[in-house]
C-alpha cells in the first residue's frame, strides 16, 4: 500500500491578484510533510492550472487500490459560485469556474474513486469551508461512500475570505505551528485541529472549519521527534528575527544600538519610506498616465470608442467590496482611508424568535461597508471605458483605484464586460473578467505593473472579440 501527498501552491494568477505568500506556503508545507516520513510519494506543484490539478490527482492517485492514505493540500484563491467552492487554477476565470477551477465536489469524487483508507484535505483558500455533501441541514454531513475515513481542514467558513500574511498565510502558519506543539510522542490530526481551533478563538474575520469522520486516532506523525530538524529550519527561516524588519530584505539590527538611539534609527528608516502628498501624487500619476498612454497605443480604437475619467474620490462602486475586504485586514498605521466591514444581525421574524435552537443555527447577518478617502489627492481613481462601435460587441470597463497608506499604495484593478440593455445603453452591473490588487512601496517602479494591467485589458478585449466572432460564425 502507498501513501501519497499532493501539495499545490498557486501564487501567480493570470486574472486574479497574485498571492506571493502561497509559494512560501507550499515550500514550508512540503518540508513539513517530508519530515513526517509518512508518505511514499510527495508531489509538490507550484502555479498549477485547473487541468494540471486534475491530472496530478489522476496520475498520482490511480484507482488501482494501492493508496492507503492520501493527503491533499492547496494554498491559493478560492471562489464561491452559488453554494459551491472552487479552488482556482492559475488560469482561473470567474466566468468559467468549472473549466478553470476545480470544485470541492469534483476533488472528493476523484479521491472517492481511489477508495483510500484515509483522506486528508487541507484547503487554505477563501470560502474553503465546504462540507463534503450538499445538505439542507446546517450541520455538515459527509457522504462516505468510497471514503473510509475523511478529515478536512479549511481555512475559513464558506462565506469568509482567508487572510494572507507577510511570509505565510495565517492558516498555513497556524497548521504548521500546531503540528510542532508537541515535542515527543505521537501527533494526531485531532491534536492539530484542537490547537488551531483555540488559536482562532475571537477571530471574527476568519473561522477555520473542520470535518472529521476519522477514527480520532489518525496519525499525522508517529513520533514528534521526527520534526526536530524541520523545527530548527522553520524557526530560522520563517519565524521573526531579533531585528526589526521593515520590508523584505530591509532589516534593522538592534545590535550595538539601544534605547532612544535605536528608536530614532527605526523611525528614520520608516520616515524615508513614508508617503508625502507630492510622493503619493507622483506615484499614482505615474500609474494612471502610464496605463492611459499604453491603452491609447493599443488597437482598441478599431472596435471601440475610448473614454477616460479621473476622480479624486472612490466614486465607482465596483471595486468597493474588494477594497474594504483587503484594506480592513491589512495592518496600516494610519487612517488615510477608512475601510471597515461591519456585521449586524438581521431583525428576526416573530416565528424565528420562537424557533429556539434550530433558528439560532440559521442566524443571518447583514454586512455594512464603510469606505472613505480621508486625505486629499488630485487623482485616486481612473476609469477607462471601451464603448463598442459595433452593435454585436459589449462594453468593457477598466477601473483602477489607488488607496494610499503611509508606507504603501494599494492598487485595485477591476475589468468588467457589460451587455446592452437598450440600443445605446449598457448594464451598470458587468461581468468581472479581472479582479486583482497590488501593494507597492512609494519608491517602487511602476513599469511592470502598468504592463500587467494593460495586458489584462488587452486579454479581455481579445477574448471578447474571439467569443463574439465564434458565435457569429457558428450562426
């Protein structure tokens, strides 16, 4: 019998924002799994598209009955379509989730055919808390046909986003830390689960979700001492150092400097990186002007009329939800931008008040968004509209938004396609093609970012033209 671990970390996406820490997640998790000595085969894959994920599972978990234990790990974007979770391939397109993503149901079906003694799923992605079978019951139920023992670790509930980190995602780090809590004796999956649960108590933004229909005696590693070398490397490479780290590769050593002098040194370093009105205006202007120039030089004018609008506020509604979800979780030492996501319970109906425990399981919450630019800048948002000159084409919008903070500029990119609602009017609500965000230092170069944004728009236009002409050719 063979034990197999399939580990995937998607850090680079064609249409979604990149997740650099997912590459680190994969590296650390691969080292951890290797250290357990429990797996005969370990397959570690970076930046896999959906078809590659499917083939990795089919090739390395064949239906020949030789797999006793299977461990599947994914770190990357998750997407909730209806009530179904999709793990996003590197080529993910929200308009084609079944093709460019792989659903939770499809993953479990692929493993169900293998009939392993134990299946462990660790899903570090937004909306990862999907149960293993759809059910009207609020209590998750697992369809175990073909699966003898199943354990699932999910980074968040099915209506929550997962939090990234500077080096590792919060959930992957929590899993790794929990696996190292014991220094001797066996480590069970239930040990890891219990530690993670305690570590996230009080975290309203992210609540890990667990499914456990194992025996309660399923081993992660039979002897904790096997992880000793991994523990040493982990502390050295991934734990905080004795210095004060401002940015990657920019560490202030405390050696030889103490007291007021040390504080002054740190503050001076931070001051050099901090934004000033002129510096903020220059960086944002560089991005907007660069994108405008590149778009004008593309061949869009043959099929579209180009219009540009700039705003000194967050005037466009489209990016607001993404901005709030990102900024509300970022550690910012200022409130140049207010970004808050608040929840309040909906007023229950009289029947709900009488329904007792059952009704409490169905508590519904309303989300309230508060997004406000508190500082003054001449431009923080750019909207580029491509209005078609042919009636068979749809309108394409690109909205770029810059949210300033003292040490970083957050850039949000949203590209949408809008069908006609009248002869000369288009739907206000468009279909998302690209939704990404970036985190820049105020002294960073912008050329590569500009090229990536324009390429995203160019790809959206090319794909729309291709789809439209195919439909007409087929007609």
